[in-house]
């Protein structure tokens, strides 16, 4: 008979752990409190327009090796379209359009030559980017010096001007780290840049789902687990972990049912884990007390439907505006609903603004970026605030992130917030799921 493992949480981390353990011959029982899988990467149908809407636009990169492996295992990788080479359009106020396109050269020249040829930078800025590229290639840069620094401090130290930071690096930092460069950890950003931009042209490519994101993984992952004898149960909330004498023996569900004895992988965010642990545990155990003190960072998505198409671009980085990225959902999903989604990451100072206010700002700025918008009629809008989108990746947060192995025997942690060495991303979540699965295998 196979061994049983309980997994709490049906986002990327829990499903990746479940698929890995099912593949290894374990009987997986995955419990998700909501009626649907997908956690913070999910899609739904907008009742007014019928369009498929993501809770926020999600982008993958070629360097998401664990995610690519996961999607390959469950058979859905072809639902993501990867660019042949990194290409990013930028829109400025006034409608000026420029592009950064990487070349098919070995790293770092694919990027550096792309920057040199791009109209997105002045010559002075191009020299500054080259300087940063040179610093990144020197092993010395990845030293204690960057450990306590914010991204903004680090960029300034490496001679990146205020306008280059505002119009380029800050957009990348917000997209990759979901945090203001004044707050985000330089060391983590540096690692992201090395992995995403300075490893190979293939790793630098962006990948965008051609369907709602739930369709990229939730049903297929559940089917994979079930086809290996496991169970994926939605609408099954866990009330608490059954922990006594330093050992986790199972879980108690919201309806009082107890599932034991089995190792438990917690694949829920830290704020939710806090309520599942016996209250004396975080108080007495610094491992949990430290991890549960992480702080959140919000993302706002402003979804707009017009009567006519407002751009031919598939997506664009937006320069000089509060809104940071535009995604032309109709173009991406191949629909004719004239639907675009705007993203505002690291949105601490905007999350308490009313949806009407956010909408007004977005429309005014969009009109400045794409003057044609002023003649278009807005038919429908949907503002989504994800207050707990990710943890805030400040320098202080990095040592607080816990390992998969905990001081409680039989309790293993997964989730994008654990110590993956990456910001809170799909790739971090999948890697954490794989790490948790390995812990279960090793412990057995
Ligand atoms: C708007 C937005 C945009 C983003 N954009 C990107 C992007 O472009 N690229 C990228 O790589 N990443 C992006 N991210 C981050 C990415 O979504 C997350 O890193 C990833 O989804 C985290 O997965 P997870 O499995 O760790 O956690 P989650 O997805 O949060 O999954 C946890 C699951 O646990 C369940 N749960 C909680 N408590 C219980 C309980 N008591 N019992 C049972 N189940 C429970 C929850 O319902 C949830 O389904 C974005 C996030 C947001 C919110």
C-alpha cells in the first residue's frame, strides 16, 4: 500500500508538491478551502462581458525552469506562448513608442546589444546599463554590500540615473518583485536580473498564457494527481494542524473531521498558516514567530472594456504614469471584446483609494499614453485589489523566510513566501512545492 500525504492549499505550490509526490507513488490528498483551485493565480468569467479575467495578469519567463517542468508533466505547457526572444515595448506620455529587443547572441550580449540598438534609452543611459551589466558579471557585486541595500540605493551606487531608474529599472523591479524599489531588496533583485536577463536569451523570454490562467494548470494538475490514485478536494478548509509534542499527526477540517496520521505539507500563505497552528507554537518557537511576521504587498488590476480596439500592442511598459503595465487581453486571448488590463504593483499607497478614483487615474493616464483612448467609449470596468498579493521582499524579509523543514516533525512548508531565494512568483511557488515533496520523500 502507498503512503498517504496531506497537502493543504491548492495553488501552484500545493499542486506542484502533489504532482511530484503522485509521480513518486504517494497517495496525495489535497485540501483546498475554496470551491476552486488556483489560489492567487486564477481566472474567472466576468458576468457582464463574458470575458475570461485573471485575478491579475501573470507573466512567466524562460528562466522559470521548475514551472516549465511542472506544466510539461501535466501536459499544458503549450497553453503558454513564449516569445522567440525578449521583446518589450514601452509607451511614454504623448504616445511615443519604443522597444527593447534582445538579439540572438550569447549572454550578456543578447541584452546589452539590444539595449544599445534600442530607442528606449539615451546614449548616456545605454552606457549606464552597460556599467550595471559589467558589475553584475563581477562576482564581487554579489557580496554583503548589497545585503541590506534597497534596489534604489543599489542602482544609484551603480551609477544608474534617476530617469533610467524611473523609466526602466523601476518597472522591472515592480513587475518582478511587486515592491517599490525604495523598499525592495537589492540582493534579491540582483539575483532576479542574473537569472532572467544575464543567463541566456532563452531564459530572458517572456511567456504569456493564451487562456485564463486557471486553465493552464488547475484541472490538469488535479487530473494528474487523481490518475495516480490521489484525491483533490475543494471546499474543504483545514481548521487546524494536529500538533502535539513536536509532532504533526494530521489536520482537523472546518467541519471537525480529523484526518490522520499522515505527514502534512502546508502550502498556504503565511497569514493563513498563523491561524492553523496551535497558538503557543509561534509564541514559543522563533522559527514560526519570525516567518509569520512577514509583511504583505498589494497589486491592483484595472480591467477595461471599450467599444473599439485602443491599441495593436500585445503589452507595454508604461513610462511616467502611475499605472505600470498594459496588457491587451483581446489580443492575448484572441477575442474581440476590446479588453485591456492595467497593472499597478507594489501598490501600498493606492490600495486604499476608491475604485472610482483608480479608474479615473487609469483612464486619464491611458488617454495620455494612447491618445485614441479619448475617442473610445468605456463600456465596462472591473478593478481588482489583491491586498495580500505577495510578501514584501525587503532586505529584512529575506532572513525571515522559513525553510521547508520545520521544527515540527511531519509538518513541511511550501509556498512562494518560503526560503526559495526568489521573490514571490509562480516559479518560487513551484520550486517550494518540489522542495516540500523532496522533504517528504527524504523523511520517509
Ligand atoms: C495580482 C497578482 C499578479 C501576480 N503576477 C505574477 C506574475 O506575473 N508572475 C509570477 O510569477 N507571479 C505573479 N504573482 C505571484 C503568484 O501569483 C504567486 O506567487 C503564486 O500564485 C503563489 O502560489 P502559492 O501556491 O504559494 O499560494 P496561493 O496561490 O495563495 O495558494 C494557497 C492556497 O491555499 C488555500 N488555503 C488557505 N488556507 C487554507 C485552509 N485553511 N484550508 C485549505 N486551503 C487553504 C488558499 O485558498 C489558496 O488556494 C502575482 C500575484 C498576484 C496576486
